[in-house]
C-alpha cells in the first residue's frame, strides 16, 4: 500500500514513537523508509559581527543535534530490521523542509509525531505537525505524544 515512508525526527520521545510506528508499517507493506531532520539555518535575525559568530555556533550545535537524532532513528529502525536512508536538510520553515524531503524521496506517506501542545504553548511555539497536515499532498499519519497543559 505504501511504497516509501518519510519520518521527520527531532530527537524527542514522540518522534521515536513515530519511528516505531513507521517501522511496523514498513515491515507490513515492504516500504522503503527515509528519516529526515530539518535544520532551520536562520532561526533568528541580527546584525554585526556578533551575529555571524552566533550563527556559526548555532549551526554547529544544530548539526550535532541533527546527527544525534538521525543516528538514534537509524539505530531504532535497524533494530526493527529496517534499512533506512537518513538525511539532514536545511529549510527556513521546518514543515516546508519536511514536505520537500517527502517530495524528493518520492514518499507516499509521512509518519510524524505530535507533541500535543495546547493553549498558549501551542500559540507561542506553533505546530510543525499542523503545518505539515495543512500543506501536505501525501498521506500523513500523526503519532500522538504526551499532551502538555
């Protein structure tokens, strides 16, 4: 039914729950799997020499975090018997990077976690999952995480 599954990961327990769900689906359908981590290369704006230095520090830390998350996903998938392709991509909006990665991989299903934020926290932090759902042209399965209130 699904030929290629894309799993956006961010290192969180909720993302790992999505990895587990995607692994089960991949086994059931014989699907190819790609795990992706999206880095926003410019999460803040600024001017001057301090901005450039801060940007370099941010990208270094973000890349290290991305590699850690993607390695954990790869290991979890391998433990389930799934060989997965992994990618770290950059995009100015995480949700846009996820959808571009899905298109580039030829994915016909996105399996992703939702942190279950509500109220002011959701308003302030936004929802990557909601944005993906609003803009996706492929099927998207949302794995619910613990809700925060």
